[in-house]
């Protein structure tokens, strides 16, 4: 019932936006920069452009996925290690905050010269994901009920065992919230990384179409990036709902 | 109040404490300690720092000697330090002053040897684990192999054998507390710590649960310390009742309960029960009003 209602709201929202876009494009309210949506679609379904867009999207998706997995793992592991070795926690918190404070834009060129053009998109994606997942996991640990802590302490439980049996399952819902946030930033991070000079991907397509004033290609690439982000987000939301039900939380 | 002097410990040495311990030996590697443990509290005080130089005296100078296998109830007004005292005995807080020994050892040692069972007002069950797995959790937390027969036995003891696979959210409040008590008992603890385990239950369920606890306890006598707001609960369950004064918590009165065991629901209708209840209720009111007048 609520799912259907949510879906309806979504459809209404998106179709309103699409209709508005079409009108704005036809009336050329924003000049040549915003073509009508139908024109963008017509361009995108031409076999040659479809092939180009899908190939680029596939590369970006791969970069974003690697970055997402690596960034999530690092974020989770760092948050967990702070729980096992308490003295580490403060230092790791500070380090992570500093790493997050470095603008990706500044890091991009540094990555190009260190990890190389090929891997820069994955690295920027991983960096973007890392902090969201790290903070969310830490937040999850903070929310472990006191009575659960007392129970683990009353049996003289080793830190790593308490983490595995009590703290981590408690932190899972929050961790998944972090993953949901992270997955959209992973796509953004990958595109940004490609922008800095990767061999291929949506980011490369966006730069070259912008410079060559291929407006329809530019919008097509932007739309595909958005759809990818949103699809990954919803996939994770679905997974979260399932998992929470399984965990009885 | 002749027993007050008996209970107040002056200088019990560890050797004496160990001598007093009786019961069957545990097969665990810690062969020196056996059976329900004697607990000795000597000049125990707890002061919390509230920040900005302010402090709060929660517990002040408590002396108490609990015999092995004894059931003690701690009663007193809200915020009188009962739970703090209990948490210190359980090794979850350190006393600011004084010492606590369980069978001659510190509470921390007791924790390391898994000799403690705790159940709190919040059941503290892991929502993602079935009733069975929740009862088995202490084995896993302690890094011991799970004794499945023992878990089955405990679930049967608390009358939940048919609910082994149910998740906590599928159980009623009373059932969750029963799982929590089964969990507290599963490692055959020498000391059972109960902090208002039935505080969140309705009156009828609470009486039934008291009866259950009494039955379970008589089947495996364990040194037990119960914190409760209910004088009725304390009289029904305990061998001795310690009444604590309002903050800073001191032992104001220690009352022996002269009711025969096993006790059942009809015990509550005995004149002896009524008398003890009336006496303690009056004493509690007295102690609390004195506190508020100060």
C-alpha cells in the first residue's frame, strides 16, 4: 500500500519534471544549453550514440563499483579497529576527518601522478565512499544499547568477539544507511576521477562533449549517471529493508 | 535487628572467605573455587564526578557479608544507589573506596572466569537471535563451545522449550525476561545479579514471574542479589532484605525473612508474609521521608 503510494508520488514527481524540461527546451528558455528532452532521447537511441553511452556507462559503473567496495571496506575496517583497540579510536577519527576535509578536486591531480590515470576514478570513488561509511558505522557503534554492553562485559568478552557478536550486528542498520549515501557518491567520485584524464568513462564523455558543444551527448551522459546513482541507491534500500526484517530490528 | 551486627563485616580475611564456600566443584579449570560464592563488601563507597568540580555520592560506606547460596534483595527509593551497588558487585563499575570480593576474588576475576550471571530491567536480548541462540550467547561471548543440552535444559526450565526458535519481537514481555534469566543462568554462575528484572512487567505477570524465579532458584541455588522497587517481591524471594537510605546510599536496615521454602503464590497470604511486608514498607516510608526532610 505505502510502496504503491510512494511509487505513485515518484512517478508524478518525475513526469512533472520531464514535462517541465520538455517545455523549457522547446521554448529555449535557457538558450541552446537546454534542448528539449525528446531531442535528447532521440539522440540517445541512435545506435551509434547508444553504443558509446553504454560503453562509457559500463566503465563508470565498474570504476564506481570497485571504488564503492574498496571505500566501504576501508571505512568499515577503520571504524571496527577503533572498537577493538580503543586507544586507536581518537587518532583514527581525527585522521578520517582530515582525509575527508581534503577536497576531491585537489586530490584528483595528485592521484593521477600517484596511482595513474587508469585507477584514479576508482580511487576518487573509494575516497568519497569511505568517509560516509566510516561515520555511519561509528554512529552505529555509538547506538549499541547499554544493556548489550553490560551483557558482553559481564562475560569478560574479548573486544573482537564483542564486536563480531554484539556491536557489529547492532551497527548494521546504520552501516547500510552509510552505504546508501556512499553509493551515490561513488558514482559521482568515479565520474570526477574520469574527468581528470582517465582513458574512458562517462566523465571523459562529459568533458569531451562539453568542449565540442555536443549538447545532446552531454545531457545523455548526465542522465545516465543520475539513473545509475538512483538505481544503486534503491537496490541498497531494498537490501536494507530485507536485512532489517531478517535481523528483527 | 540483632543480625545487623552479624552481617556487617569487620575484617574477614580471604582465607576465611574461602573456607566458608561450600558446594560441588565445577569441572572448569578454576578448580579452587566451588559452588555458590560468598560475597564480602567492605566500606564500599562510590562517588561520581559530575564535571565542573561537582561530585555525587551514590553509595556510602556499605559493609555487607552475603553467604554462599543466599538470596539478598536490595530495596530503597529511586536513585538511592541500589543499582550502583549492584553494578559494582557485578564488576561493571569500580568502587571509589572499599573493596568487594566474591569468594575471595575481585569481581573482575569473577567476570573473567564467567562466574557471574546478570539480568536487567531491559531484557537485553539480541533482536537478531532466536530465544535459543540468545540463551546460548554467553557460551559464544566467553569463547566456550556451546553446550546444546544445557541450553535446551535452561529453556525448558523457564518454560519456553516450545519457543526456542522464536525471535524476541515474537515473545511477550514476560517471556523475554524468562529468556534473559535463562541466559543469566546458562553458564552455571556462582553469583546471579538481578537488576529489577521484572520492573517493566504488569502486576499479574510480575507475581507469576516471581513465583517462577523462586522455583528456578530453588532448583539451582545460587548466591543471588536482586535490586527491586517492590517490597512484596523482595519479601517473597529473599532470605534477607537490605533497605538502603536515600542518597548517599547507606544500609539503613537489614531484615531476615523467616518464610519457609519452597514458597508459592499462597505464601503471600501467610500472616508472616503480611507482617514482614508491613514492617518493611513502614521502614521504607520512614527512611525515604527522613531523606526528603533533610
